């Protein structure tokens, strides 16, 4: 059998092995399946090499893990990174190859009120690791953007460490706005709590909103806490 004429069974096994390697960074397979929108039983069939995903599901998996469809054809370790040239810049200059700034999982970002008549802001932030990069994903609350679909409220960014501090840079699609966090780990809650400031800039605004106090708390994969915070964030 040649490399260009492999059987469906071989391709299923290749995909299952690669998917297993991608999924191993997530301690909760059930939570990963929920994030992917894939039934747990079906996901297990992918891992075992018993089934292929539909094209739309494969696209969803590739976008979630930031890989391409070559995961069907060759081992993950042999796939060279591709895509936008900025990916190499992020990996080389903005990633931390020694000590990732955050562990994978969910985080509660609590931003202090900017005025006496305004309430504190709460955000649910999801952190994942791709190669050496620590990536963040969140959504602007539905109550603040009621007519905006979820895809336009999505915020993504990158986190890195400089000495004892961590900084993040996040934006909505098309750089419509920008938010930068500068955080320090709380000495009494290592790996669990960070304090600092967030600075926001909006499209069309002459100046940013100024720096606001921010606390970040690690939730991990505590699903009840995650769901509770998600409801609180959307209710503002």
C-alpha cells in the first residue's frame, strides 16, 4: 500500500491518534465535548478510530484546536505549522516555552466598576494551550450588546509572562476594540488568583476607557461554577 492510497481504516486510526493527542491537554473530556458540541459517545468513536467526523464537524474540530485537515493524513508531530505568518511571530516572540502564564481551564475575570452608578463587570474566560502559546477566549455580555450575535461578541487573545507579571492582549474580530490586562499573581493564592488592571480601547474612540482594577480567579473545569458565572456575566 502506498502513502497516497491508504485505507479508510488507516486514516481513521491516524485521525483518532491525533485527536487523542490534542484532547490530552484537557482534563475533562466531557467539558471538551461540550465546548466542541460533539456527543461524548461519538467523540469516543473518533478517538478509537471507528468513525470519521462529518465535514462540518471536522471543520469545527480543526478551528477549535487551531490545526488543519492534515490531521487525517499524518501524525500531529510531523505537521508543520501553517496559516498566517503572524502565527510564527506569536510562537517565537510572545509565547512562554518555559512557564505558561495560566493553566488551561475557565477563569472568572471581575472588573471593578468605573463609576458610582455602574456595576462591576464579570467575564468568563477560557484558556487553552496550543504549542507554546497561551490563548484566551471570552464573550462580551449579551446584555451590553443585545442586538449583536455571539460571533461578533467573541473576544480572543494571547497571554504571556514578563518576569513576575502576566499581560494579555485581546480583541473582537477585525480588531474592533482592544483590551489589555496586566496582572500579578496573588502571593497567598498561587495559581488561583491574580490582581491588576485592564485597559480598554474602542473603535472610533479618541481615547481608551482608562485602567480599571481587575481580579482573575481560576475555576478550572468546575462546571457548576462555570455555568453560574456565565449566567451572571450575561445578566451584567
